[in-house]
C-alpha cells in the first residue's frame, strides 16, 4: 500500500464522514486506539502499517483517517489517553489518607491488572523515542508528567511532615520511576512473571525510601487547621 498524501487523506476523510452522534464518534475513536495499541504491541512501530490498524479495528481506511492522519498521530492519541487516565487515578493517590496503600492500589492496576499489551506498547514507544524525534516529544511529555506528579506528591508529604526521606525528593521520584520502569519491562518480556507476588516487596521498598512518619492523634487535623488559619 503506497503512502498517502495530504490530498488522499482529505478525500478519505470526506468519504467516511457520516453524521455520527458524539458518543458514537468517541466509541469509534477508542476502538481505533485500542486496535492501534494491539498492533504496535504485537508488531512494533515500524512494522505496523495503517492498513494493519484498519484491519484490526475492522474499519475502512477513511474511518481511521477521520481521526488520525498518521501513526504518529495514533501514538499521540494513545499517550494522551494514558496521561489522562493516570492523572485521574493519581488524584486519588494524592488525596488518600494512607498514601502507601494508595500507591499499592495504583501499582496493582498498572503492573498486575492491565494487559501485558500495554507494557509492550510502552517499552516499544520508549525505544522508538530514542530514534524518532516526534515520538520522543510525545513519549517524554507523558513520562515527565508522571515524574512531576510523583515529585510534587512526595514534596507535599514531606512538607506536611508525613514522610522523612533520607534522600532528596527529586532523587526519590527518579528512583520511583526506575522501579516502575523495571516492572513494566519484566512484565513485557516474561510471560509467566508474577507481578502480584513481587508488588508487596516493592511497596515495602518504596515505604522504606519514603520513611513515613507516625503523626500523633489529630496531628494531621491540627496541621490543616494551622494552614487554614494562615491562608495556606
């Protein structure tokens, strides 16, 4: 299949542009993204063609090009979807009274419950980012967002006196990234990897790095009251 030019894409988009309800459009877009993720996880970025994705999604090329003009656009869509989902899940971690249990729950989702296809996709995009500037820009934006989220959380916990790490917050967040990357890699390459058995050990390791501080009864409430009175 020859590469499509801009004029070809516009003709396909026009031909496949029926009037659809917003919910139908969202469902169709999600179906295409899901198909693209499976294709990229299975065959890699370079080997996967737009035709492969059309076939996997059971839609015409025109239907794909309505939403995504290229494989890079599909990667951007997948990464943005991941970023938005992470932000939603992380908001629960950030507000949880037991932050270690909340970290365990988010770890269970990403390292145990999710399909290995997602881990393979993330690994594939990370490698592709080292040689493709456009993919690097997309991938590293999400990676930086995750890092900044954990860094801000750890800094807040430290400022509130809830953790007393022996290392700097930035180094702590980097170490957390490395642990997460290792879990993604191991699950992607080892079919029988038992992430559920390993996760409690990693949570304990993270706990030792964070070094939670036991606050006296109502200390947390008193701290919030002081900050409220100070307008913080």
